[in-house]
């Protein structure tokens, strides 16, 4: 259901938008979580390590795709907020073209470079072949991944977070059934888990296509498919920095993966288990960030800066409330959650993963602020500062990962992650206040000139 966020109670709007998306994002994380549970429990720790060793490489590609889609959605949200439906349709069709082109290019590059990058990442010799098998299948479905992210980002830009939720619920259900069927019954191993994920993603993509076709003001005519350079330029200005931002951050993740791989398959399995759980507990912050991006984009289009300021305050309060609850749950039940992924007999793996989670979860509020302020800036159309913040995260991860593990062992990896978040906050928070002040002065000055 399309939702106008330029009027009404900001708290209610943000919550009604964020909650379905939060549930959807958690189910999206369950894609990989279910893979890990089935692989870890059904095949073994080495197989789990093989999948886990692909995490940073997978995120490098997936993050690029998601960032591009989110960037395209900014223009769609702004056109919707301004009531410019012709511009909205042009933004959508041009985004469709660009998504298709990039999907083909990224698929070719990722297939060619997956094995060389796994070798560069110091992937253990006893798991590298299985790692490459898994990631090659996943990368074979990049076009599905990119179009799902583009279509769901479009729906969210229009204030509809429920349809992507339903799509993910359907996909997750399919993924669980196929995981068990392919891996446990047909003994397809790691490849079975990868195929299950792709088929599930294709189903969610199809559902979003059918939903968009039902939106009256988004009925596309032949003239809307005309390729216009101005829209290409504007979309790339918004999308590429966000895509590169995610890719830059992923390089830092690759550095951490390289360090972890040096400890051997046992630590890779522990890191994988911790990362899977982290992917879920980070979702409230990420979700409120998505909500803030849509809220800021629509209200910027409607020139309602007071609502943006108020919405940011409400968004932070809501996010911090979730943060406190998550911290309590992980401190009390963290080992139990890890035990769902790896066998309870793997006592050392559970202990290593639990320690990593304790350190990162204790600073979760820092990450939540990063999500919200970065997304607000992106909603304004400022995608350069968030990209630079990604560079700061990269620098912090590389610098600290280079020497902290020498003194603190595996604990140093968790600390490097936390300080990467903090370094980004130090840029994003003041940049948000400078940007909204500058935009207010610029737009109100232009309005005064029109009146004169």
C-alpha cells in the first residue's frame, strides 16, 4: 500500500513503515541463516566455514547492487513527494534500464573474479573449492537479486513496506522447504543451499512485479520508456556513490575475513555464526535508516524541513528503544542462538562466536546512529558524504585489523569493527545538520525570489 509520509504523525508513520520492513529484513537474513543452520547441522563445520568464507565477497557484490537500487529509489521518493508522477515514471523506467545493464556487467565480472579473490582472502585450502562452488551459483543469479532490490526499493520509496514483507515471507518459506529438500533429502550439499536461495529470491521478485503493476499512477506508457540522458545522469549521481559506499565498506569486511581465515576453519565457522546473528540484530537500526531515507526524501520533495527534523528525533528514540532490548536478549541468550547454527558439541566455536557478539552488541547504539544519519543524508540526495564515511570505515577496519589481533587475538577483530562504526558517525552526524541547514537556506531563498 502506497503511503504519503508528508503529513500525519511522524512517529506513527515511521513505525507503520518500519515494522513491516523490519520483519521483512529479518526474514531476508533468514535466507542465509537457514542456509547456515542446514549446512552446519546437516553437513558439518567445514561446510559452514566454506559458506562463511564467501561472506565478505558476497557482500561486496550484493552491497553494490543494494546501494545502486537505494540510490535510484531516492529520486523516485522525491518525485512522489513532489507529486510529479510523470517524472516518477521516467525515474522508474530509466532505473529499470540501468539495473539490467549493470546486472549483466556485474555477473560477468563476479564469475571471472570469484576464485582469484577467494585466494587473495587466504581462504583455507580445505574449503576453497566448496566456497567457490557456492558463491559462483549465487553470483549466477545476480540479475534476480538486482531486480528484486530495485523493485522493493521502489515500493519502499512510495511508502509501501508491506508488499516487500509479503514477498520475503513467501521467499523465506520457499527457501526453508527447498533447503531441507535439496540438502537433507537429495544430498546436493552446498550447491543445494545456493540453488534454494536463488529460487526463493526469484519468487519474491515476481511478487513485487505483480504488485507494481497494480499501482495506478505507475502505469507505464510507451513514451515513458524513452531513454533520457538527464534522468540517467541524475540516477547515476545518486546510485553510484551509494553502490561504491557499500563496496568500500565491504573491502573492510574482506580485510577482516582475511585475518579470520588465517586462524583456520574453526575460527571461520565461529565468525560465520556470529556474523549471521549480527545480520539479524542489526536489522532494527538498518530498518529505521531505510524509513528515514524515504521519510526525508518525500518531505524534501514537499519542502517540509520541520517535519524532517522532528522525524529524525523520533526515529532515533525508536531505534534506541529497540537497541536496548536487543542488547538484553543477546547478553542473556547469545550462546543459545549460536547453538542453533553449529552443533552444541562445538563448544570452542560457540565460545569464540559469543565473545565476538558481546563486544559488537555492546556498541550497537553507535551503529544505529550511523544507519539513521547516513540514510537521512541519502534521502536528501547527498550520497557523497555517506560514501566518504564508508571510506573512513574502511580505513579504521584496515588500520586496526592490521595490529590489534597481534595483541588481542580474535578479540581485536570485533574491536576493529566497532571503531569502524564510530569513525563513520564522527563524519555523518555533523554533516547531516550542515546539510539540512544549507538546503533550508537554498530552497527558501529560491521561493522568495519566485514570489518577488
